[in-house]
C-alpha cells in the first residue's frame, strides 16, 4: 500500500496534535503537595524522599520539616543519598547528609552547605497537618526564604 505525501502529513500531523492534548499521551504535572502520612511514621533523623515533589520530609529534635531535593548548584536531583558518610569533611567538622550525584555538593540534614561547588543551601518547604486525615502534608510549590520560616517545625 502506498500513501501520498499529503496523506502522510495529515496522519502524522494529527498524531502530533493529539500528543499535546491533555489525556492524549501527556504526563500529568505533580500537584506539588506530598502526603507523608501520619506524623508518628516520620522517624527521627531520617528523610523520606518524594520524587514527584522533589523533596524530603524529615524529623529532628525540633519537629517535622521539608527540604528540597533540588541541588542549588546545577539543579540535579538529590535522591536517596541520606546518611552518606563523607570521605573527608575538609576539617570543618560537619558531616553531610545529602550528596549531589552530579558534582558532589554536600548538605547537612537541614540543607545547609557542607561543601561546594554549590553556594546556596537547599530550599525549605512548608509542612502542615491535613485537617481531615491528620497526615503530614509538604508543599513543594512554596519556598520558605527567611531564616525564621526555615526554623519552623511541625510538632516536636
């Protein structure tokens, strides 16, 4: 069977248009909100990774908080690198918790810089309790910029 150039263009053009329509081959965007479950399930000094929202939900002595998994050097995704022991901290006395796989920027558990090449800490995101379920919700669409906002924790 032979088709003309006009028929070929009509069929492939229709297919390309359909790919751009919602529900026709496009990937839905993440809502930006991660449901981390009940507060009791968030373990002290561990981080739970939420890939679609690009964030970690964590608990320290001060309570529950969320940090971005978006490295501030070249925006590589820091995935499941929590608890990495540094081979050498350069004598600064800080251990890193997150390590960027692209260029080896190291961050503490709370997202502070241990070593570069990054020059910016990880972003913090707000956490709250769902009023219906009581689950911890972390919103990656909002960035907390002030030190006071970053210091806020949900419960202890």
